[in-house]
C-alpha cells in the first residue's frame, strides 16, 4: 500500500486503509451483487435527480471506482478523483477509458465542471480534520450553475466527529444552497437519521 501524506487524511482513514486489501474490497461488492443485493444506491439516488437524462459527474474520493464505473455503464460521463494512488490504479485497471486523477480535493483544479459532484463513502470523515471547508469550496468550483454537491457520511461521534451541522456550515460558506437531507441513499423522504446523512446542496 502507498500511504497518502498524513496531513491530508484523518486518523480514521489511516486506520481503515491499513486494514483493507483492495482486491478483497472489490470482491466483497461483487459477491453482494451476485446475491442480488443493491450496491449502487448512490447512483440510483443521483439518477432520481435527473430522470431520463445523461449527465456529467465528478466522483470526489472515488476509491476503486465503483460509483464512477457504474455511472459510465449507465451512459453518463464520469470522472474519478482520489488521493490514494493505489486505489486510482485499481480503478484504472478496471476501467481504463474513464478519466482518473490522483489529487488533493482541497486543491483540485480540473478545469472542467460537472452537473453533479458526489462524495460518497464517508469522504468528509476521511479528510484531514479542518480541511473539509477547503474541500467543499474547491468542489463547488467544479459544479455547473444549478448543479449539485451530494455527500453521504456517518454521523458516528468518535471524538473527531464532523457532523451534519458542520457540513451545512461549510457548504453555505462555499456559496451552496441547501436542498435536502436524508438518512440514507434511498432518498425516501427528507428525514434525518441518527447515524448517517446524505446532504444535497445546489449551486445557483
């Protein structure tokens, strides 16, 4: 494993990453899909915002590419960005035709904008504490007018918690407008759960 620079990630990320075998990580999702489990709730959620449309999406903190690859499979245009070069290498090996970048989200400068920027899978919690505001500001500059920033993350308080109120504050400071908050990627009603949040903001 190639460690990402420690000042760019949280202790929570370092703990998680050191225990993860990327091949087994991908195999777990493949086995879930074979059992008939839904593994693309985030993609379904995004498509509900744009019914019958093909859109551009930036998968920020894309990991091994599950979301970006599925979006591309469904006919959308996806770009994936992650700080971890090993994860990007794994994503690129699975989908070499997709545009992948190893980059710090807080300093991202792709020179392009998307209709949706998504941070799925606890990205705000895996970033270095205190860096979230800069990341959200940076990502907001990659959204087209009337496009969306969507983030899903755990609300578990482990002493280094970054909670929904923190995210809301940073999103508003970045010039984004609150749209909705859900307790899961099903999007079945604007409700707030105790342990997970999906936040939707829009750039006007």
